[in-house]
């Protein structure tokens, strides 16, 4: 147990073992309060929490999320987030423009 959660060492799809193949310092915690799975890294400075998973079970999406959010990918991830935010803003502006045009 860590804080207010339980460390997951075994699971149906061996995700707890498979994330250790990505980084041996990763471990999974199930938060008692929220029920969310959390990925922690014991070497991380400033606290071990690395990622809170948006999924209600451990499966291949966990592996994809862990790989996608690794520190080594931070620049690429930031670029992806900026691109997605830009697309969202463009879509919102387009929708607002169309709404204004229809009201005239």
C-alpha cells in the first residue's frame, strides 16, 4: 500500500510487469478514493506520480499511454498537444462564424 492506494503487482494482462519492460522504476497504484489507476516512477524527482490513467482497467491502452507520455517524448508530446489545441480553436472559431452568419 502507498498512501491511499494499493500497489498492483499482478493483473490479468501482466501490465504491471510489461511497464517494467519500458522502465524498471515504474509501478502501478490503484487510488482507493478515485478508483483510478496511477503510474508512478520511483526515480522521479518531486514525487513518484507520473500519470493518472483515464481507463477503468489495465490493458494495452495503459502501455500505449505510458510509452506516449515518457519524458523522452516530452517535446513531441507538447507539439501534439499544441497541434490538437490549434485544431480545436480553429473548429470553435469556424463554428462561431457559421453561427453568426446564420443569425444575420
